[in-house]
């Protein structure tokens, strides 16, 4: 772990106990046929990729606290399907 990562763990205590398998970069795979771009060590992009997500599919809350009414409109378990649906629906006839 880099010195910057350790410093961030002081300000973000949840980083110290995070499960690497729950990190954003591990849980959300790029769509089929794509790869993640390499990012510089100790960059903001690297930090984002290591942010932990809650295990499973926890409820989604709005920014001001209440539970989001429609829990079905969230990132699906298969992002490649989701991206494919967006791509095909965005095409013009």
C-alpha cells in the first residue's frame, strides 16, 4: 500500500476495513470486449477504483436521506447487459 493510501485511510476509516473483493473495480466489471484503462499510481482514478461497496444489493437512499422509491432502477448485476441496452436504445432508425 502506498503512503498516500495509508494517509487516506486516516481520513476515511472505512478504507482500513474494506474487503478487496467489495472494491468498485472488483465488483463492477467493464462491459464484454472492453478493458479498464491503466491509471497512475496514487491518482484520484486509482482511489475511486478501490472504494468499497456494500456487499450484496443493499437498498438505495436519496442524497437527503429517504429510501429511493423505485429500487429497480439501479445498476443491475450485469453491467454489460445494461450498457448493451443503453447502446441499442440510443441508436436512431
